[in-house]
């Protein structure tokens, strides 16, 4: 029997396919999504060694267009929109006046005055309303999420697999650039972006073509070892790469500088929301700092577990799990800046017991040729 909670959840166009494949389904950001198929560890390893295919159609898409759209985005986001060329994407954040993130997002410059913003699923309505509230120039603005399915093919063999399905020059497509192309017979937008620490692509296209594209990619990559992958592996992969997750490392109380995202704060571009607060914080010093840690003793750190240094509680874990590729238990946490140093020991309180760990450099994992955004 379908519960009331099930009825309330949103579903992607591939929901039936996921269920038929035996995926374990969970609630995430108001959506019913696959958390795993063959197992989180197996899917994680497939992405690091070959390729994994993720349904990320729950992500939101917001379209902005018009003469004043570049100026609006320049004011609302921390990064420098003026640096974006047509066909280029940029990791950035919508910023509150206090310097914290409304959301982190990726801005794609479709044309000189037209942009597509990919935002987090649970934040789509909040982000849209935030932009609309500041849209004093009345540029074109639309929540276009219902018009897109989004699949992410990630891993070292992603380019070989996807090349079989499109005539687009994928080898010539630089990281954080995109192109309009036909893939698996379906027209859409292919971006060389991702959230796993591996090379890969994200394909935006009409939802009614979802099963066709999903099956075509899996068929094209079968001999290369591609597997369908769920949100569980997506989380362990992004944690190994030390990518922040909104609601964990990022929230309304944490500034971009505290989260280690000072590199996206382009203060020299001119005024933007949160600039004054971030400049003041840079001058006066941080109140907390994001650090990475590895467990020394047996135990898995989880979100919310207390962090102890020198016999006193100093913070909480924001993300933690086993790292399948590294074969270690790792995590991220906020601690006082004066205690944030690689090599410094700490303890994670796990069910009332303090378990030893130590701070390590971030990211935990980095592939030979970095897939991190360069702008």
C-alpha cells in the first residue's frame, strides 16, 4: 500500500526504471531517489576505475535572461560572472548578506544575456524566490526544472563511453565547459562537470527521453564496466574529493570563507551581496574552519557527532563515512581556526565513546589530472 509520505515525494522520469533494476529507494530533498543498486562500495569503485551513471534529475534548473541578467547574477553570486565566456560553466554560490550561502550552484552561460543555473534539489524554490526578490530590473526568470532530466556519467571511461553516442567533440571540451549536442539521438546540453572527483559529463535533456538515454548509455558502456549508481556512492565519492554538500558543510550559519570557499569569492569584481561581511571576516579572522580528518581507531564518524581536542568539545562532524577507494574512515568537521592544523589529533565522540582521529590535508582524494573547476 502506498503511504501518504510516498504520495508526497517527487519522482524523476526514471523512477520506474530504478525500481525495476532493484534499486533501494530513499527520500532525499523531497524526492524519491535511488541510494544504491549493487551496493555503495561496488558503485563507488566502478566510478573510480571505470564509470558510473547517476540519475540527478532531482537537481533544479533556473533560467535567467535579459539585458540586465549578467549584472543581476554578478550581484547575487560570489564568483565573477564577467569571466564566463559563452559555453562556459562556473561553480559559485548565491550569498546572504552575512556571507553564508543561500545555495551553492553551477552557472552556465548559454549566451551573452542568457544563463542556466543548476541548483540543489531541496533549495530550488528557496533559490528561485531569493533571485526573484532581488530582480529589480525585472529580467526574465523561470524555474525550468520540469523541462530537464539530468544524467551524470562519471569516471575515467566516461569520455570513451559517451563518444559512442554523440558526434560532439568531447575530447576538446574542457572541464567546466559545455556544448549543445545530440546524444543517444536526443538533443540537449553536455557539460564536462560533475561531483565525484573524476572526469565526467552531465547531460541535460527533455524528461520524456529519459529511459531512451539511460538505457543507451548503459548499453554503450557495458563492456567498459559502467554501472548505475545511486546517491550513496555519490556521497562517498564527493566526500573523498572534499566537495561540500549544502545542509552539511554549507548552511545559513556558515560563511563561504569558513567553508574553505574563499577561492570563489572575487572581491575585486565589485559589490555583491555578502561582500562587506566577508571582507570584514577576512580582516578580523574566522570563527571556525572546515578540516578533514581520518580515523586512527576503529569507528565511523557521522554527521553531528561531537569533536574533541585537548579534552574539550570544539565542534561537530558535518560529513563522515568509510572511504571505499582510500579504505579509510574519513570525515569533515568545523573546529576553531587555531586548532585547525594538519597532523593535530582529535577525538570523535561515537555513542558516548571518544575515538581517536587526526587532521589531514584536503582533498582526501585527487585524481592525477584534477577535475576541480578552475574558475
